[in-house]
C-alpha cells in the first residue's frame, strides 16, 4: 500500500512551486488532494492535468487571508471527500525590503498570508480532524524564521510565528490524535528564485554545505513523511531541509 493511500489532504498554494511538487508527491503516494490556491486558471489546469493521469485531485480557489472563504472551503472539502486527514500550510509570499525601506503595506501583506493565513486554515480544518481523532498539520516555516536574514523583517517574523503556533498546536491537539509539525526549507530552486541574479545564486550555493540549491521535490518529500504513519510520534518539531545551511 502507498504511504498516504486514501488520505485526504489540503495543500495550500498547491498549484505552484513547492506546493505543486507536493501535490504531485501526495497524489503519487495515494492521497486524494484538494488544492487551495488563489490562482483560478492555474489551479484548475493543474487539477485537470492530474485527473487526466487518474489521480483524485480537485481545486478550490481560496484566499487564505479571508477566514469565511477558508471556512467555506474546508466544509466543501469535507462534503466532497467525507473527511480531512492532512493540512499542508504551504502558501506564502515575500515582500523583501530593509527595515529602512519596508512599507506598512509590505509588512501587512506578508503577515496576512504567511501568518494569518496559516492560522485561518488550521482553525477551519482542525475541528474535522478532532472529530475523527486523526490529523496531520504540517506548516511551512523557513531557516529565515530560525536565524533571520537581511531585508526580511516581515518574512522572518511570520516564519518564526509559524514555529510558535506549531508548538502550541502540538500541545493542544496531541490528545485528539493530531500532530503539528513544521518544515524549515533553506534556499530552494523555485520560480520565486528566478528573479535573483546568477551571482547571488552562486553565493547561496557556496554557503550551503551540500553545494547546491534544494529541489521542490525534496521539501515535498519532507511534507509527505511528516504526514505519514511513519511520523506518528513526531509532534511539535521543526524539520530543517536546507542542505546543512545552518551548520
């Protein structure tokens, strides 16, 4: 049997980058997947492509900053599949600027998606898990949330906040059969990195002991492990997937 056979998983930001790699990994591992993404055209196309391969993947257009919309989407997933087993809080954005230059709008945008969005999704989904006595909540943090990074006050604050929320949820939900963990990626080769000059990318490779950027599929593999029965006794942890960057 496949690792996630017949589990129902919600993957936020599941139509692009790491989220798309996660959708593929989970579908290949036997999960039934609900993609939550703000991009309607891309999300529908991705879900249709997976269904053409015989995989049970559906798309819901969801803005995670809008709690009523998130709550409605959680109900729609439950109505569609009859259960919700896994929540991958993957959606996130960056609006980088030094403290001298950062605007209030840049601060608010990142807080709304990366922190409030994770809170909204977990608040809407965890009651279904608690009722069933089973759940896996895995949220995207970052090495930046542990060690900081120049020009990322807003991003670092959200990713550190995700770690704090994860540890609280591990304590609150554990006796309901729900685990809560976070993954802290290093520098990953996604479309988001496409705007970074090659010389900067080379510096990042040189700073990483593994000598390269990570692959989206490697973060997806970490999500899949933490969502599986193999990780049933792992709760409240932060798994760094960074090629040794933080050593």
